[in-house]
C-alpha cells in the first residue's frame, strides 16, 4: 500500500518520506523474522541515510515531478506479465520453514555447528560475514568506497555556466516555469 | 534551522547517544546484531544530524573533508592489510588463525579489526557523500549570484 502511494504521489518530498516509512516497515518485518542484523541495516540505511541523501538531492532539484502525459500500456503489460510469472514461480518454492529445504541442508548446518567452536563468536552472522565469507565482505567494503569515489568524481568539479549561454537556474521551489537547463549540472 | 532552540537542545542530547550506540554496535557486533556496516551508518547519521542543526561548516570543523578521504581509504586498506598479514604469517589470504596462538583469540582479533575497517570506511563515505551534495547547493548559489552580477 505504501509502495502504491509512492508511485502515485507527485510531490517528491512526500515520496521520500513514504520511502522512509516503507523501509521502516521492512525493518519491522525482518525483526519479526528474527533477522536482527538485516533489520538493523534496513532501519539505519534504508530509513535513515538514504532518506537524508534523497533530501539532500531534493534541495538541488525541483520538488514536483513533471506531469507525464497518458499511460504507457506496453510497460504496464510487461510489468503485469513479469509479476504474474514471478508469482507463478513462487508456487514451485518449497514451503517456508521445512527442515529439508535447501537453505537448511546446504552450508547452514555446518555454520551452525562449527562457528562457535571455530571462532568463539556468539553472533553467527558476524562470524560468517567477517571470517568465513571475509573476501565477500571486503568486496562490499570496496563497493562502498567506490561509491564514495564516484560521487566525488561527479560532484567535486565546481558547476560551470553552460557554454550556450543558458544560466543554470536554480529551480524555483514549487512553481512550474523554467523548463530549460534546470537539472543538468555540467 | 540553527536558530531553533528545541532542535538544538534535543540534538545536543541525542547526538552523543547516537554516536555511542554506533560504537556499541561496532564493538559489540560479535555478541549482538550489528557490525561494521550498521555501525558506520549510525555513526555517520549522528554527524549528519549535527551538520543539519549546526551547519555544514561547523560539522566540517569536527571532521574535515580531507580526513574523510584519508579515513575512507584507510578503512578498506586496513581490511586488506589484515588479509595480507595473514599471508605474511603463513596462512591464506584473510586467514585469521596465524595471527595469534589461540585460535579463538585470533579469529576474534581478525573479525574485530576487519569490522572496524568496514565501519570507518562506511561512516566516512556516507559523510563524504552528504557533504558533496550539501555543498553543491551553496556552490550553485554562488554561481547564480555571479551570473546575476554579469547580466
């Protein structure tokens, strides 16, 4: 329901807030599923940081979305077919929580039985992330670092006025004029 | 926003708690949910709250931008260095067992160090991205004023 509201709403500020609510609800869902680490991440990253970053971007962009004319029926059809196929595929999944599911018989039991005797670390998630799957986690850290580098590369250059003489106007708060040269930075 | 008394008082009360909680989930990560990623984000959130209330310039006095570049790189390098240290002491890459004699202590040392590296990188990268976006607006304003003078 929140997701539908996000798609419907034209006010980007409200959409950002709805995204935060959506993340918080997901975090609550993860807590119900006993996934404390994931819930903590979702609450901190989804509801906190990404909302703040979106708001920081909104300070630069305009507050209201451009009205798009009409509906794209082809896109709607593609979305519906993909969704239907995915729902059909879930029928093949084994029932949630059965003891002989692949998630329960693959490497899971090995971690559950050995992680404490191997590491002496009570939080199994930390043991798996930082020790058994250490190289993966290092890759993630490098991904974060690369994201920082990318933003730095894009935004460290001071904005210039366009060659063609179009002044990069700061878009007015919530009026609808100024169509040219509003968002492109360079 | 900085002249709002309620915000200032509440933020002054909350920011230390947020940062303390960030450090808690950093270093208590092996016992309770948490770890480097979450801790870095929470810690950065405390700093961003400070920047929102007291202004970006004051916040950059606390942690200058240059320090962010250095720390962001230092975090991942710390991670990689721990891996190489394992190789140098006779194990495989990112193998923590050779670090200390007791296997449990070695693993815990490795995990804590590695998570600390992740936390430092995540916190500083988030701060850096926020700084970049927040600064963009003032740069843009300066350009606009320049343009107004010229025309």
